[in-house]
C-alpha cells in the first residue's frame, strides 16, 4: 500500500478534531543501552524455546509417548493459557521485587522444569513439567519490553526491538537444527530438553551478573510523574489501559495474528508433506536469517517512516506487513513444491515479514502508554492476548489438522485471517494520533 494511499481514512477525517499532534520529542540518552539490550536478548530467546523444542522434536516424541497432533495442540495451547494467568502476576511482582530479580528467578525456574520434561515417561508427566516451565516463561517478554522502552526513546525503539528480535531468531536458527539432529538418536528428544533447560539457566545468570535496570521512564524527555504502581493490575490500571482506544485495538489485532501458528506447526506441516524431521527442521535456518533481516530492516525502515509521517507511518507499515504475509503464506502452504528448496525460500520470506512486525507493533503500544503502564500493557498484549491467540490457533490446528489436514487449517489462519487483520488495522488511523497526543500532554 503506497504512502499516500487513499483507501485508508485519515485520523479525524470529516469529524473536525484538532490538528494531528506532532511527533514526541526525542528523549534522554541512556548510557550503555545497547550493552544492556544484548544482555536481555537471551532471555527472549529462552522464553520462546519451550515451544520450539516441542515442535522440533515432536516426531520423535510422538513415537515414544504415543502423541497425536491433538496432543501437540493441547500442549502448546495449555502452556499459553498458563502464561496468560502468570504473566500479569510476574509484572506485578516485578513492581515490588524489581524486574531484574524476577527475570533471574523465572529463568532458573523455567530451566529446571524444561530439563525435567526430558525425564517424562508419558504424556501426563510431560504436560505437567511443560506447564510448570510455562509459568516462568511468561515473565520474560513483558518485562523485557518494559525495560527496552526505558532504555530507548521514541525515535529509536523500532531499531532496538528489530535488532533484538533479529539476533534472538538468528541464534534460534542455529540452535534449532542442532536440537533437531537429536531426534535421529534413540531418546534424543530428552537431550533436547536438557540442553534448552541449560540455556535458560545461562540466560538467567547473564541477567544476574551483567544487567543493570535503568529505572522506569529513564528514556523519557522529562522525568515521569510518580505513580503508585503497587497494584500493577488493579481495576484502575486496567481501566486506564483500555481507556486508550489504540491499545484496545492492538489487543484485538494480536488475537487476529495467524502467523503465530507457524512456530508450533511449521515443522509438523513439512513432515506431513513427506520430509523427515531433520530435513523439515532445516527451515529454521532460512527462517532465522529471514527473521533477522526482517527485524533489523523493518526496525530501521519503521523508524524512518515514523519520523517522516508520525501520525500514520507505523499503522500503514503494519497493514502492508499483514498483506505481504498472507500472500507469501498462500504460496508456501497451498502449493505442493515437492522439493525442500522452495519451502526453505518461502518460509524464509514469511519469517522476514513476520520479523518486521515487532519493530512496528511494540513501538505503537509504547507510544500510546505512559511509562507506568507499559509493563502491564505488554503483559496484557503478550502474556494474555498473544497467548490466548496462540492457544486457540494451536488447539484448533491440532484438532482440525487431524480431521481436515494442516493445509486447510493454514489457508484459513495464515492467509484469510491475515487479510482480515490488515483491514482491521485501518481503525488505528483514527485512534493512534490522538492517543499519542494524550500521552504527550499527560492525559492518560
């Protein structure tokens, strides 16, 4: 969609509001911010690892534990439901104990329970250990995004988030195929859980010894007003959050984000096309490279577009990304390409488009929420809304995949739903400029 596309209404068109606000002024520079971001990045990697190791090693696990696609969907879905409950609680705990303490504690917890998954002798044991690991995994992303907003100001958040997600995915692309090789050995999937558990512990130790919390609002142009944040998820906090129209729309937008399904069922889809687990897992390499390129390039482009058009640039970019993903997903999942090469190319392109999303949607949320609401905002957006969407997609894909096949499921979720997502994002053109102005004027 071109920058001057007339197909999306401009904010306030025909309603006679005040002129759109100017962009927020650049904030304060936080010393050592890139070093601190590099320390936090492994936490984001390990918070996603429990899902990736299950999908990567599923073919070997299903033979040992007698699992079906429905079991996989149940495993992935329930872990997200657990995260939806525990994520906000961890953010509330961080307001009392500190973000650093919570990140360290939950990382150690998750590492221990993921290692315990490798000892499972049946599906109920695996499910129990996996859900306990998910309790700790829910803390990382909301708290890390809260910290990133305090490390980087409004003009550089897209680049920071894009770089973080790109680096995380590149590391995941290296680790994924290595873990997949374990599937070829008898009981090798158990070693995969042990290895990922060890990585979680290592990430927690990095935060313990190297991370220094910059403090809430450290990157703002002016020091934020003191806030009573003891009850991070009080009714008042939720009323304030959902009193921001853009935030409510972004929550629904995440519920419509069908590309979340690929992480849980992408490799399984290729095994159903006749590829072995180790071969199918090769998509992690182009997907990792694609996500890296998309994250970094998307963050840089989004920051530039935002500076040129602060009222609508991010929203238009978000719409274009959803449409591009839908087109690539149709090519990658609805056509039988026979050889693995075409799938590597298309899944890499899909990952590149998906990778550009965090550099757009996260800064949108940061721009419309004051510092004291960002932790709760990302807990609701990631731990709750994104987790519910992920759970519904995976639970439905597991059940419908057994009955209709994953190709049909992918058509509806990765293609049709993503087109609807792009259309829905058009509503943000009316709310986003106004909500940014409200934050700037201290009205939220």
